[in-house]
């Protein structure tokens, strides 16, 4: 995909709270039409970055440009073109979904005609529940209603902060389908923060991983996933014999560790089948093969050592 113009450009963004640096010289570019995954462990600075994007807090230093204009000089016109769910969406539980949309839409100056509200409710698959009270909605339905509310003024950019938090597997899938539909059919640019790598991997075309407020990696999801090696775990019927065979093989340099019945190799994806064949041809039964990409290993290693926020 040839890159369209940037929708979000963040340069040198820094935010200090007293002596604590929450965001540290962050650079990011999100292009028109991206589903951009903004990844990092809890406490990495994702929410702080999003709050600065939404002008809820001011940066200590650095610049944010959205739709080609500085967020600080063109705040109102930029925000009119952004839809966001930053915190858990809040609704009047005793009012219907439709009535909530109407009230909240008026507050933000959106088109609250019946046809527009119903069109947006249909997008998030809640049109049949338009007259139901929100207190009867599941958590996933409330999340979708939150997105409907964010879509009411037809923004070009949608910012979602951990949109699948607290959802059951069905809710997660519905949210994923909704995000894909908004990007592909409605041509929205989506900026999506999450602390779950596989979730972002399934839908994002570009992503950045941040840790301790710094960008650690940014790029095309496909490219990032292909980079580097996989750590592949072979479970065999005779681990000692298998290890001996592998030590005498061209793959001996890939062996990283062994435990009980398992041998771990750090290697290119495409060697897995050859190693499997080699072991089987030498009379070893391979009981299991499990691969973890190095990006995933890396991501898990940074998420283990983090706090909250």
C-alpha cells in the first residue's frame, strides 16, 4: 500500500508528571486509512499519549500534528474530526440507546436527526435495540454504543483506548469485526491502543510498541512479524537422543535450551519442517512443535516487568 498523507504526526512528545517521565521523546506517524496498533504493557505511556492527542493534558514538550495542522493552534477543528473512546463510555442507563445518542450528540453538536442516529446504530449492529434501555445492555453492547456515539459526527479519525478490555470472546470478535468494517468500508483511520499483541496483529496494518514512554519499534505489522527468528519448541519421545542428533546436525548452533522432554531452537521459520523430518528419519517421534515469534517473545518479556497506568 502506498502511503497516503499522515493523519497523526507525533514528534519528540514528552510528558512529565513531577519527576516521573510518562512519555519520553515519542515519535509516531499514522497514515490515512491505517488501522494503527499502539501497543505496550500497562504503564508504558499509552493512555498519557492518547490524553495528549485528545488535548485532555498538555505535553511537557514536543509536537502533535493531526490532519496536517498543529493540535495546539487548530484544536477545535481537529477535535471535530476525531471520534474517541478514551475511558469506559458513560450512558444514562434508564434511557434508551436512541435517547442517549440524541442527548450526547446534541452536547457535541452532531447531527441528531433520527435517520443519522439509526444509520450509526446500524453500523454497530444495535439498530434493533434502539429503543431498549441501556441498563439492559451487555458490556460489549455498551462498548459498541460508545463507538456509535463516537461516530455520530462522522469523524475521519477514530481513537480507541483498549476497546476490548473486559469483553468476553464474542464481544472481542464483534469489536474486531466492527473496527475492520470502519476501516475498510467507512474508510476511517483507526488508532487503537492495546496491551495484547495477538489482538492487534489480527487487524492492524501498522503498529508501534512503546515501553517506558519510548517507541521501541514501529512499522508495517507484516514486516515486523517476519523480522528475526522464531523460538521453536520440539517435544520428542527420546529427548536425550534427539538432542545428541541435533548437536551433530547443521542446526546445532540454533539450540538455545532444553528442559525435560523439550528442546528449544532459535531459528528461521522455514527450518522447522526440515528438522522435524531429520528427527523422524532418525527414529525419533516428534510429539509436538510450538513456535513463538521473536516479536512475541520480546513483547512478553517487556510486559512482564511493568506497572500500571
